[in-house]
């Protein structure tokens, strides 16, 4: 089985992605490294532990990481995910606690343990991975594949006019990661928008018997109503799509390889992912950008995770 390390900030769509990873027989989740992002670190760690518990995966170590971006503070996404990141439904905390080792150290250690085979998937701000790269710049040589959920490849943002949340939350970290990995798969916000599922279908799947569907029905309630008001009948799971393509690369029907830069500084474009579609800057094509994923496959993966 392919060893899978997930860096995440749960978050409602992160939770779905984690459940998808746990349900996949071809991958073994070897750890979760946690960042602040959607909400504060204390909540994202508690939420990761809770997902493990619900999925019956208390054997998966959870490593708390950075509680803020590398340089500049940034607002969270509690309006979408709820103040506790899980829809404020008053879940009992998981019985288990987190590991004491820092996420950045755990990323390095797990990359040694699974050198040449490790699949690293990032579903949140890239702070932990950037810090790991500063501690050990040889990290990319041991990671077989990196899949990043982040960015908006034609500058159709979700947190500012042109920036996507994960990159905007810590643009300096994204800049470090995008510059260090010679190749990575990018699942951006615009791909997520193009792969929505009908809310009425999702709500049917959420009615499946068993604790996993009941848990996800509860934590996603707030964000489903928010999504319906903001975007209508289709519900978009950015992290779910990123995990789908990470687990099943054969479901990618169309992609494009291009250079990607992150806009830093404090203009209104801060955190924008600038894709050099016409290759005008002469930089290497590092990002394989997801354009189309098999929608039926995606929906099967989500259903299996909930069922
Ligand atoms: C990303 O931002 C977060 O709110 C989601 O969890 C996802 O990782 C989408 O822009
Ligand atoms: Ca996320």
C-alpha cells in the first residue's frame, strides 16, 4: 500500500478528504500533520483527532504544527466552517490526545521512513511543509508525489478577488513549497468549482446508515446551508477533490503543466497564484494543474467514504 501523509486544517471539506483517504484500500495513512487555517490550531487538532476516532483510526498519529502563518497574521474561515471548524454542533472531544512532536519534524521523519514512496497531500495552508523544507531542504528528494489543494489558476479567488484561501492564508509558505518541489499536482479552487455535486445527491448519501455518515451530516450542516445561499444547488469540496485525484490519479481526465508563482507583498493581489499559461517567464513547468476529473469516480469515492 502507498504510504500517505496528509497535512490539513480540518475544516469540513478536510474531514471528507480524510474519510476518503481512510476508506481507500490502496493507501495507508501514516500520519496527519495539522496547521492553523480554517480555524485556530487548537480546533484543527481536535477535529483531526475526532475524524480518526469516528473512522476507527486511532492508530494514526496526529502531529500539531504551526499555529500561525510564517510571517503575517491572516483571517480564518470560521464563517464557512463554523467557529470550531466543524459547524458548532457540540461534538464530544476525541478520547485520544495528539503527539508531542511538531508537524514539521514529523514530515521529515516520515519522509525518511517512507523514502521514495511517500505520497504527501496538503489540504490547508502550506506553513508546516514550508517549515519542514527550511529544516531539511532535501525533503523533496524523498517524496514520491506531492498533491496540493490551493490556488486559483485563472485568478478567480474565493477569499480575495484573485486569491484562494490556503495560499492567501500563508503566501510566503506557498512560495517556499512551490519553489522547492520540482513537480507537484495542483488541485485549485476553480477545479473544485467545476466539480460540484448536487446538494440533493449529497444529502441522500449523508442519510446512509452508520456513524461516519451521521458524523459528516452533522459537521457539514452549517457549511451546506452557507454553500446553498452562496452558490446554489451544487456543493463544492475542494479538499475532497484534491484527495480524489491523489488517491486515483487515473481519474484525471485533463491537466496542464505550467509554472506557478505566488504573489507576495501587500497589494490587493497578495496570495494570488500566477500561472504562466503562455510560458512567458521562461520558468520550469512545476505544477500539473487539474482541469477535469472523472465526476462519476469522484462521486463514488465520496459515497464510499461516507458509507
Ligand atoms: C480551501 O480553503 C479551506 O477553507 C478549505 O478547507 C480548502 O482547503 C479551499 O479554498
Ligand atoms: Ca482545508
